[in-house]
């Protein structure tokens, strides 16, 4: 018996990134339900905001934000009437204090809002706020977005089941989220990857396999290269690379299993090639098993909180009935686990995936102890 049953396609990373259009329709926004709101309040994810996403939409003008090579970043810097700007800046500084400090007004007087940028691309259309400390010119970013249930679940899963903790707050129809630092995946692939040594490329290939597995298990979709970042960390005499998602809009919505596997997006083709050129099948299988074991341990260590979140997700509407039917059918065709076949919504499919990973890990531990 295979203790860590993998998807039956043994050529896991032999398939090239797909040219088919995996996402064909725009995902609708799903409101925060009362039971999800209660969960978020219980875990200190809610707090009254002095300003909302829709308040920021009332800008009076904008200019394009260009990168250092004068390419359009698809962000625009927005401006507000003088009569509103002071109040907006003051409220944004208070949100910064709520998100990244204790909510005290003491630090607000040392802050300045250097820029408010608006993204014209993608589903969420976030505002990016640049806050500068006037005492030393250090600055940080945070984002103001529409409160969407899919994003809230995605952020919570990332917080509990990935190597990283995330800080975000929700109030009514607004979500505020901290910035995730790193090199955007598309920029890294174009400008940094060609300069990496073979050893570094092998390490990045390993991380992409793990990232691919992590996204698939928790049904985090649309991880094209511009939706994740590469985080380099200096460790003794080497640089260690990690991959982090920065976009959680497509949590458990799409019908195709491929959407939840970053390897199938054409934007990730260089990363797939990296895996093909630097890892053999045994290494790929090893890293998949490692990632599933780590996720299983995190499921067990956060079981109380995760169970409460899954109870909310089982009651929530996060996709269409057609998407649910197709996705559970595709997963069942691969691993023949009846729990997927019997799932009635996206919450049920995610729960079946977590139970599958946990059950295999516990079976392995039991046999090893014998």
C-alpha cells in the first residue's frame, strides 16, 4: 500500500505548462457570511475601520506608475480633493496602527502617507498604501481590498498551513492586508533566475515542487508567476530561496484541477523546465511527501482552529454547483477517494483533501511505530 498516495499521473512534472486558457471567467465576489464573521471576530481578525474601500474609490485623478525601466506596472497613483485628503491620510495611518501595532494613536503623529496606488488589473483591484516613518524614512506597505469570503479563507489557510503567518483585518465590506515582501515571480524568472548557479536552480526547483503541492492540497488557484514572490534569505554562505503566494482571490472557486497546480500555467514554464532539468522523479516524489507530511503536521497542530474554519466553509457558498461537480469528479478520477465524490460544496472538497493528507500521515506514523 502506498502510504502517501499521489496523483496517479506518475509523470508529475513531465507535463509542460499548458497553453490552454485555464481561467475563462471572472470570479464573483462572495460576501463575508455571519458565521465566517463570527469566526474572524473570535480570532481577532475584525476591528472597526475609520475608512472603507469604497471611500478610497472616490479619487479625483490618477497617473500611471512606471517601473525603473519605464514599463507600465498597471498601478496608478491616485489623488483626492484637498478637502478630503487630510482626513483620508489620517484614517489610513490609524488603520496602519491597527494592523501593525496596538492601535495606539501615539505612533500616528510619526507617520506620513507617501502614496496611494490603485491596481487596475485583476479581480480584487486593491489599493496599495505606502506609509513612511518621518523619524527615519523607513516605509512599509499595506493593502485595502474588498472583503471577499474566498480571500478570507485563503488568508486563513495560508496562516495555518503554510510556513508563513499572515496579518489581516476585516470590517464589514473592507479587508486590510499586510504586504508580503519578495521578488515578484515574473520579475525573478526574467531577471534573476538566469544568473542563479546550478545549486541555486536545484534549490528553487525543489521549492517549486513543494509550492505546487501546497497549492493543490488546499485548492489555492491561479498561481501564475505574478501571483507569487520569491523570497531570498542569506544563510551562512548561501542564499536560500522560498516561494510565497501573494494572491488569495482564487481560493476554492474554479472547476479545473489544473488551476490549482501552478505547473500548468504557461507563465510558470521556466520553473517547470527547472524541475525537469534539475530533479529526477525520485527527488520530486521525496519533496512531495515532505510537503504533505509538513501540511499534515500543521493540520494536527492547528486542529481546533482549522475545524472551526472548516465548519464555516462547509456552510458557505464559494463557487457554482457546476464547478463543484467538475472539480470533485476530476479529483476522484485521480485518487478514487469516495470522500471527494461525496462532497457537496468546495468546503467539502477541501475537507476531504485535508483528511486524505492527515490520514496517510497518521497511517505512516502508526506503521513506523510498529
